[in-house]
C-alpha cells in the first residue's frame, strides 16, 4: 500500500502528516496550535477543578486536517503526534 502524496509548487513530492493525537499530559493549553490551524481541527477542553483554569487542546475535527503540521510546529511542548494516511 502507498501513502497519500502530493506535489509542492516546484514539483517535489510531499507526503502530508495528518494529526493522530495530542498528549494532554504535556499540553499546557496555550492555544498557539489553535491559532495556527486554519482548518478548525482543534478544540479546547477544560479541566473540571474548582480553582483551576487549566485547559488543554483536543482533536475536535480530525477529518478537516490537511496534513500541514502547522499546529505541531507552533507547539512549545511538542505534544502532537502525526502519521501519513494510506491510499
């Protein structure tokens, strides 16, 4: 089987890496990834604690991911994991 591939503007082959998961134990809820994603893939999830304002990111709409990895490149904690998709 082969992975989904595309072409860059200058003709190089490119294999997009789609979002697989976010490690919520590493995530600090800073929102940088949320701002970087133009495809509405990510969502906030708040922790239910009385005095805690802690939140972390979740994969809300994985089907919208285009494989650009902008979210992972902006993450200061490197809590994203990605994988290519088979055709």
